[in-house]
C-alpha cells in the first residue's frame, strides 16, 4: 500500500511540474505590450473594443427589502 501511495504522489508531482513548465507567462510583464497574461497562463491580445454593460440592482433590492419586511411582520405577529 505504501508503494502505491509513493507512486501516486510521484505522478501528481510530475503532473504539477509539467503544468508549471508549460506556462507561457506568469504575469503581464512576460507578454508583449499589446497583450496580457490570462488565467490560462497564455498571452492574449487586448480587445479592440471594450463592452461595458450597466447593471441596475434596484429591482433585486426592492424584492429583498419587501421580503424582509414581510418576514419581520410574520415573525412579529407570531409572538403576540
């Protein structure tokens, strides 16, 4: 059983080291000026157009607020 554990640990260590060695970049400085280092450790070019989506959290906040008031009313009513 100990031999299996040692072999398994060795295989995991080898896979970890191969993963580290196959990375193209570690940070943005390793890439060209017009590129950035992605989470997959590869250099990606900056997008030509940035899309910003505005989000409104007012409907969700209203629903949660109303639900909290209803719950407070229900719990208060049960104590009387």
